[in-house]
C-alpha cells in the first residue's frame, strides 16, 4: 500500500466505525511481537488462513512482506503480514466470527473484515480477489466458521506478486482500522503484529 490510498482506507473505515464495538481483555501479541501470554484462547480455536505451507513474515528476515517493514519511502510501516500465494487460492477463516465489512482495498483488490467470536479480535483479510467474498456467500452481517472459505487471493493491478495481506487487531479499540494520523503504522491503536500467531497456526495446521 502507499500513501495515496489512505483516503480510500479512511473512507472505508468510517463505515466500520459504527459496527465495531470495543471489547475483550485478550491480548496475545504486541507490536514488537514479543509476547503470547495466557489469554484463554487456544490454537485450536484458530487456523492458518491458507491451505498450503507459505513462508510467513518471520522467514522473510525483515523483507518487504514483514510486519513493520518500511512503506512509502519510510514514512510509515507495514501494518500486516504478507502471505505470498497465487491468484485464486482459497482463503480460510482463521476463527468463527461475524463479517463486519467488505470493500475495495488496494490496487483493485478487496478487503474483508471479520470480528472473531472467541477472541474478540478483528481480522482484516486484505488484497483479496475483488468480489470473492460474495462469490463464496460471505457478506457483511454473516457469521463465518473457522476453516470456511471466505475469499480468494486477489490479483493486484499495481504489483505482480499475489498475496494475502493479513492484519490483526486485539479488539480493545473501536473505530476505523486505518488511521492516517496515527504513525508509524497508520492504523488503529489495537493493531497487533500477527507474525507469531500466524507461525503458530501454521505449525498447528501442517504439523511441521
Ligand atoms: Zn501487505
């Protein structure tokens, strides 16, 4: 993403603001990815969002897909983890939840935002194929089940590599997810580094 899309994010966030209630004491990660303390949730409640083994941010060694890697010439930091894949691959719900919103996200791809039932977390599945939630019968207000196909990897019009851009929020804040005046991530204050969780969910799913 780059700064020129902040307006797009800001406008879509306004819609989310009304439907995203503050909630939960859960906090299983921090922005520096340092902690996963006792939360009451278990990995069994959560699932890796892709069906195949994909290098996640931590293996990128600070590469461009990693959480916190520089964007927009260093003026902000990457707020998610990019899971590189191929266009059209299914994306699975990481936990049971309620769909808050779908909207145009970045370079002709969409985003899907889900509020987790068990954890209260908010998950933004970004850079998904335009219209793919609807194709799989997923619309705002719907409930989704862990493991359900909820979208597909999208084709970016501005970049050749396809990916799932995965963002995670603890749910302790409310309002829109994209907050242009909140550096360095330009995201809501409850943004979590999802890297450690993704790695654990992947290990649970693929047992390696
Ligand atoms: Zn990304």
